[in-house]
């Protein structure tokens, strides 16, 4: 098994485990962290598929998703000062924290090492048909699919306005 | 072989996300599982376009899906917050009107 194959298999396993925890977890904040890890693992899989630009966008979306769910969870629980549940530290919880930190740092280090050794925009798999470059994506987006780009912007604008209308209080509507 | 594994992963992600979104009663949990299902669809789009001549357009379509994913999440969180502020409701089973 090559290094890229091992990396893709490892990322897939992490993605699947985190997805299962998101489905069955009870603690909202841990589930939000698991969702963040799942999307980061998905970004690693995109790197293996020569979609580095999409991987960076997915990583940004992962940060946004995690922050949004932690913030909304805090708002709904009404406890902004201590969003994480306070539990007594024992050996098992410390071991879990160490393992989680090691996996996160290891995965982040792997992604960083790939970017440093290969560079953004170059193909990881030498047998692939083509290497997607950012300039080619930009040409496709702005020259061939202008309507799609405008639609995405309008869609995001409508979402922002709609979310603001949903979040206003009753006395603000008068 | 790797592409087949990724397609299987995307189908499993979609199945887990869809099933959990239907089963869980909490609004935020439902939104999180919809995000999981969406990520499976995005992975399938990227895998199917990876080795084709139109790989760039497949990634553009996937970027569109990512934007829609974030949008669905934002609106869902806003609706959940609105329900909670209206009557302190966190579950979908309880009947409540969104109008104030």
C-alpha cells in the first residue's frame, strides 16, 4: 500500500467513525467537534482525489459549522460562560483527551507535510489523467459558468436575509 | 479500487446521515446529520468526476453543494433558535407555531 493509499484509508476511517458519533452522540458540543473532525477528514479525502482547492473550502466550512453549532448550542442552553460541560478529570478522560489531540495533530501534520512536499495544485497520484490547477478552476468558474457563480452569490444573500428575519424578536417586527 | 472505496464511504455517510436525521428528535442533531448526508453526496460528486475530462466542473458543482450545505445549516440553526426563543422548545415532536 502506498503512502497516499494509507492516508486515504486512514482519512476514510476517521470520517466514518466521526459520522457515527455525530449520529449517536448525546453531548451537543462533542458532537459538534466530531462533525468538525468528520469534515476535516473529508477534506483529506478530497486531497487524495486531486481536489486541493475544494479541500481548503471544505476545511473552511468545517470551522464555520463547528463554531455555529457550538454558539447556537450555547445560546439554546443559555450558558455562554461555560459551553463545555464540567466533569471531574480522571485517568480515562485524560487518556481520551491525549489520544484525540494526538490524532488531530497527526492528521494536521500529515496534511501539512503533503502540502509542503507536493505543493498546492500538483497531482498526488501520478497515474491520474489530469492535475486540476486553481487557474483552470478560475477560468471555468468565471468564463464558462458565470450564471452558476451569480446564482451562488444570490443564494447566499437570500440565506443571510432570511436568517436575519428569522432571528429578530417579536417587538422588533413592529 | 480507491474510487470504489470512496463511493462506498459516500453511500455509508449518506445512509447514516439520512437515517439519523429521521430518527433524532432534537433540531440541532437533525441539522448535523443532514450535514453528514450532504457531505456524502459531495464526496460522491467529486469521486465520479475525479478521473474524467470534466473534473474541474465536477469540483465546481461540489463547491456549489458546499455553499448550499452551509446555507441549510445556517437557516436550520436560525429556525431552531427561533423555536427555542418562542417557547423553549428543542424537540421537533412538540407542536409549535413559528409565528409570534
